């Protein structure tokens, strides 16, 4: 068996090299197929690695609690809410919490104006504790203080993007900006944090929580978010369980009812993104791998032509003692080698494409090929070669020696 | 080899014994009797020529003798084996071990060198690369082509190609050399050279079977068998005058 494979590989290589250009064109379909698969996978995997890094900057020991209304409930006009009372409750009875802050988002993106410049930004009402929870530090001026909150001071801490959009000076502290019709004094400028998945973390305006509450009108309908960071010895799972129990009790939820809130960690968010990216990789990879099948059909085509062309040679080999499996192995291995060589070239090309694309688009993470993808691409190429080599090889092996020898 | 010796003849038995061999084809609705009851015996070391015009059944006869085809009827005993009982793989084995083919159109592998062509049958015997090339080189030396080992067939003259083919047939040390119009594609001088080579091989003890339509080629052997319409019509010593 080994002897047959060895000799067939030798003669297949001779045959492939003898028709260099034709062999290359034959396997071009595989080259393109593997190259596209690898390019897609390397780009999405590079993105996934990048997202992992981005999220670790958020701090892995923080939790976000949000209200959650299932779609079915929403249709009935019911909206779950997290209220300031929930915040108080957690502040009072929650365990393992280092710092906690409410966040009240403006209902919609709000217009921000400075002199003649206007922009739209995300405005959040929060407290001094946000700095620790969100790992958000000021580079100029100061952060929101407790006293700002108590006196509902109209002050704002802005992100770098907002400063640029409004053409504020390098040091915007003590300038006044117009937030949805109210004047706020800028007291601080945040350090830039960059983007996560297209969400610009620097396009943000922070104002004191109480100020935000007073500006948002109808307080009964307010739905806040609660962010908290855990003390060092606390376990995410334990805290989550305790808070869930607290909130379920406070919201009078029966044992059969689902939570009307969600507790998220950045890790969960990251996992969600990872899941999405893996799905995207799989779907695009799947679509692209159809081209591998097309490539396989190309190989089958040329192999069939090659069998016809070499009918006489096959007859000669049979006359001098080649058995069925000798001929079968020769053509099967030739198809597989062709496909595998195409796969190798495609691998290199795909990595090249991925790198070229990722480096030509600014802020795009560098491409990376996981080993499993390379191995899978090679394995699939070989499989395609064998699959589409079977028909031509069987045709060759089943030739009648007399007919084959007589073939002109 | 799937030899079967049970009812096999002893040491002095002929190398080849054909009994009442027939080969019938269906062509459309017509039954063609390409061979119709041929019986012949050939001894070890003989040089036998089969002669006949086209349509006499000599090609079919050659195919059966060469184990490329199986008879419709009859018994073919070759060097200890009853060939008609064997399957395709066993026939391939017989062709590899017992028979050396020499064709009118040489039938060399176009992309292999002279050495590669001669070494080819040894692949099917699972002989390693280096040993194979050694044996092939020796066979090429026997036919006087030791200085052409690395030439491709299309770089060789017709006579040289036929010598490569003979070397390929010899390299497996077969019990019979089976030549089909070996000089059909050669000019008369080269033909003479090739026939001389056959003569030399015969004198070294090689069993030779030639199929031809040329009387002067057939006449060089020990024995001439004439075929007509699928039957043997004459079996005579070479040199005997024709009827």
C-alpha cells in the first residue's frame, strides 16, 4: 500500500510539473477559493482579537444593570423600569460593591452647541462614582463631584470628540456649551478611549445625575441604568445572584415571571460580539467555500480530459502489469496533489490579501490566521481533490487494456 | 502468482498449451468468430511465428496469448497457470511476470526517459527506485542502448525506441517475449538489426512468439504457424517451402 502511494505520488508530481501552466490553471479555482476563505477568516479573526483587547480596557470587574422588557410585553405597552429606589436599595443592601453610579441617558441624541458649532452627542447624567466604575479619567479640569450633584449644578465633562466637533480650545475648561437649550459650564475633558465596534467612547457629555433628572421632565417615567464596580474579593457570579434576588423582590416578581432587568458584564458583551463575529465568519466562509466546490469541478474536468489524453499510456501500463488500484491511485493522488498545491498557494495568497486589506483600511485590526483555519482549508482542499478525482480515476482504472492500447 | 498446479503437467510439459481456444464477438446482430478452435503447444526456448493476413484472427490470438483478453471458450495453460480462470488483477500479475510485450508502435511512455520506461514494469513488482534503475540500466545495456538511458522516446530513432521496448520486455525476465509486428514501423536495415537482436535473445534461451504478416520475418524463427479465418491452417518448420 505504502509502495503504491509512494510511487503514485512520484509519478503524479512528474505529471503535474510536466504541464506546469495547465496544472496551475487547473487548480486556480482551488487557489481562489482557499484564498477567499482565508482572507475572510483572517480579517474577522483579527477583528475578534482586536475586540477582545478593546473590552479588556473596560475593566472586567464592572456590572451594568438595565431594565429589560420582552418584545411581547412592549407590544402591550408595558415598560419595565429601573428606578432611583432600586439604586438606593442596591446601595444599601448590595454586597461586594466598590462603587456604584446611576446613569440617566437623555431620551434621544441631544444637540450640543458652542458658538457657531453644533453637534449631536450622547448625554449621560451620572455621579462622581462613574469615574471609577467606567475607568474614565479627565485629562483637563476635574470630574463631576458629589457637590455638583447635590446642588444640581449645570456643569459638564466632555469627551475629546465633542471638543473637536465644537472646535473648543485645547483646554475647554470654563467654556460654556448649550445642551438642548440649557447652558452648561465645561469643567473637565476626558482622556480619549477610542472606539469599540463603531461606538465612539469619546463622543460623550457627562452631567451631574441630579441635573439630568431635573431637566428630563416627568420623573415618574424615568428608567435609569446602574453601573457598579466590584470590590476586589467579590465574585461576579455571587454579586449577580444577590442583586438579581434583591431586584426581583423589589419588583414583586413571582417565581414564574422572568427578570424585568438584565445584569451585564463587559465579558458577556464581548462574548456576544465574539459569537456574532464567529457566526459572520462561518456564514461568509460557508458562502465562499462554495467556490472551492467549483474549483473541485474544474479539477475533475481537466482530470477527465487528462485521462482521455493518456488513455494509451494507461493501456501500456496495464499491458506491462499495472493493476486497477495502481491506475486508480495514480490519478486520485494526482487530483489530490493538484488540489493541495492550489490550497497552499491560496493560503499564502489569502493571508496576503487579508494583510493588504487590513493595513490599507485605517484603524482596522491586523489580519491573523488561526491554525485551525489553515488546517481546515488544507484538509478541505485535499478532500475536494479526492472527491472530484474519484470519477476520473475510476474511469482510468476501469479502462479495458485492449481498447486503451488501440486508442489513437 | 495465482498459479494452480493440481492437474498441472510436469517438468517436461510445454510452456504454453492452448486447447480449442475460441473468441466470438457480437457485432450488431452478427456473430463474429475471430478465433474458432485454436489448439497449439509451445515449448520453452522455442521461437514461433504466427502469420496471417489481416482479419485472420492473429490480433485476437495475440491478445489472448498476452492475457489482455480472455477466450470465449477453451483452455489456456501458461507456465503453471490456467489463465482462463484468473481475475483481472491476477491477469495483470501474469502480464507483469510472464510476458514481455513488444508492439509494432513501440508503446513507450512519452514523458518518461528510456530508463524510466524500462523501469516502469518493475514498479508493479514493488521493487525500490534504485534497484529498479539498476535493473533497467542492465536491460538497456543488453539491447545496446547504454548511452541513451536519459533520452526521451521522441529523442530516439525508431530502431532505438524498439530496443527500449525490448529492454522493457526483458527487464522482468518473462517466460515469453510476445512481439506484435515488431518491425512493422521500421525500415529494412533497422528491421534487420532488431531481428538480429531477437535471434541473439533466442540463442540465449528466451522463448519468443512473433505475430506478423511478413513471410520473411516469420521465416527467421524455428516454426511458423499460419492462421486463416480464426483457424490454424498450417504448422510447419521454418524454411519449409510454402504450399
